[in-house]
C-alpha cells in the first residue's frame, strides 16, 4: 500500500542527552489556548520540561542531575481526568513534580531492585524491577509478585469495571514469551506468545470497549492485541510490522482523523509506523517514517500548532523532534526578514569562532601528548556509552547486532573464534573489509566496518553453524581524539548445559591484546538441564575495575 506519511516532515526541537525507554511524555495544557509541554528524563538524572513557541524551544524547568531516570509516567488527581503531574523513577525512589517543576511527591520504595518500568493511575503506582512487581496504593505497599523471568514492561487495567470481582490487575511482558496477568499478589494466568513481548500498552488508551484489551509489541517486530478478562485470556490478532526490529514503544492517539484512536509504533531501527483501527478492532498499516535512530519514546499533542496534532519522538541519543503534515506553515510568526538575516549571520560567526577554538585546543592537546611520550598516565580517554543489542532473528535465520553511539562511529572491528558468516544489511552505510585466516591471522573471522560520515548507528548480521561455540570480540572506535576503542565480548554456546560465566576486562583498549588477562578471569560452572535450549549470544561488559557480571545460560526452564 502507499505510504500516507510521505507528507509528514521532521522538525528537530532539541537534544537533551541519552534517554531510557519510556522517559518522554507530552503534558496537556490547562487552557485551550495554551500549547502542550514536553517533559523528558535523561540518563544523567535530570528532568527537563520544554515548550515550543514561534519556532523556538525554551526550557520551562530543569531538575538537578542525579541517578539515571529509568521510567516516567503522567498522572493526576482521581477526580481530575487530566494527567498534568509528572512521576519519574530513579534508583529506588519515585518522585512527582507539577508543571512548574516543584516536587510535590516523593516515595522510597521497598524494592531490592532498580525500578525499571512504571505505571501510574490515580493514587496507584505500579513498579517493576528485573524480576519483581510491586504496587503502591497511596504510598502503601499493597501488592507484590516475584517473577521467574525478566520483566520488560507493565501496564494495569485502570477501570474498576474491567476488574469485576478480581483484585487490582496488571499485565507483565515477560522474557519467556508470555503475558503474565497478575491479580493482587498472585499470577492469574499466562497468555503464551510466539516471541518475546517487549512493550505493552492499553488498547485505545483505556483498554477498549471491554476495558481488558492490551496491545503488545515483540522483540521480533510483531504487533498484537490480547484480551485479558478474568479466568483466562487469548490473542485477538497478531501481525508482522514492516521490519523485524524490536518494538520499543506503543501509543494510541488520533492522528489520522479517523473514528478510533490510531496505533503509533516506535522501533529500535528508527521506524515509526501508524496503524488505523477498523470497526472490528483490527489494525491496518497507514504509513511509515524512518529516522535512523533508536526510538525510546513517542507521545502526541498540540505542541507547536492548535490545528494539527504533533507526533513527538525521542531517540536514544536524546533528539526530540516532531512529525507533522507539511501543509502546516513551516514558519509561523516569521520575524522581519532583515532581522532574521542578521541573527543567522551572528550565529554563523559564533559557530565558526567555536570551531576555531576547538581546533586550536585539539592541536595543543596533541602536542602535549607527543611531548610527554603518549604514555597511559599522560593521556585522557573519553568515556562513551555504547547502546547495543544482540538478538536472534528467525526471519533471517541469523543474529542481529545493533550498535549505537551518541557520537559518530569511525570503525568497528569484529574478531571471532567461530567461523561465522557476515550477511549484508540494507541500511548499513559502511565499508566492510575481511582478513582471511592464515599464519598471521589465527582468527576464523577478522573483519572491519568503516562507517561513513556522521553515522551513529550500525547494524550487523551474522550466521553461526549449529553446534559451534566460542567467543566473539567487538572493538567499537568512535570519531574522537585521541583514538580509543571500547571492547565488547559475547559468548555463543549450544551445549546442553546451563553455564555461568564471567569476564573481567577493560572496555577501553589502545592496540593491546588482553586475551590472556581475559582468560585468567573466565569462570565456568555447569549444571545439567532437562532439554536442549536454542543457542544464544551472552554479552559481557564491565567498566574498568568493576566486579564481574554473572549471567546464566540458558534461561531457567518454566
């Protein structure tokens, strides 16, 4: 079908720093004449509220930095249907601020884990850690449940008529390919899926006509609708989206002018998809838009215009932008042309001056480093975050590895003990070079990906033979000076055992082989399991001087 989003254009608002999934919302305005506000929580722990007026973005308020904000939700008084209060979770604390940035709510949770996901309705706050679920009613610990699998997302049935005689009900997206329906402190039942659900959302924003319908998006790029009434649930429908990338966010909002709220889907590969709903509650693709960055949040509202709806998007790198129809005037309330030209010339002059200062300081730093011999004690290595995901794709019968940085990527080196095969990826803007195995190169695979200018996201696809096991090393080098790389190590195993492994190595490498050091810190213990599990890549990544991180393969069998 034709892409109905071809008449949508992107307008960048601001870049706020790296963000976690679900940490951006649009706050509705109090008065009809006012515009909506955007609130976003960053990994630096700062909560920022932004407004848009006359094509300019201004900061309404900004909280001091602190622990990373893991989740963000809007709430309000039970008597007031408008969600104009902002709740955000960082560490084991939940705080609430009003539209002016004043803290009106603070709660220390009793969770032993970090609160990764949150759902707020009235006086109820639902939090989930990696394996724990907790509900707080008016700050009182009311319900708890310990899950055997990783919890990726949570949503609650928010209307009493949806519960009937049942207790407070929530739906968990779990790592064993199930939707677990939690009633009070107990597991009511499971709805089994074909792939792992990663995000859940209430259908039409309130659960649909029955108030028990939940949308879910999976790691393999599938979108579905599940009915979760009391005593048993079912899958209503499930469809494949336009790509196999993980679905990171789902929002229901009317943007196409239809009778029912549309479904807006954000994905890890940067695709934004809109689906329209028919009278039978089934979804049909309306259009797609590609932004080439991992989507961490989508929300809708009247941020820059009162006549048309803005689709506000937040990416991992912190870019905030809107998608709106190009029929809207590009510049409203345009200043006088002469003043506008003068301002642009001043900005160009300031940018050129800053670039000149940066180049001077860079040359000065390089000279100091050369004079001091370039030793480890005289060189400062920049710390940079690598956002990566390594998942098996049944569609391609291969493993997809996605690497994303805030700064442009210079090159990536792949070093494998396995005879894996590199596959072509359409979206790759890089040049691949492979070095064949010989006397000088003992590695079955040694390849480099040299990226083009301003590429911050790289997607690789590899195939491994069944029965092979070994280690793959990745060296990610960004375009910064002095040159440094961050090392990521993965283990591929297909043995019929559970294994516990730990690597301890430096993330920052400078042309030095640490294989012997890594081997000295490698720990393995095995326990027999009942049945064979599919092969899986396990990541190991620790900071310098950190304790080894333990992972278990495969996951415990239910």
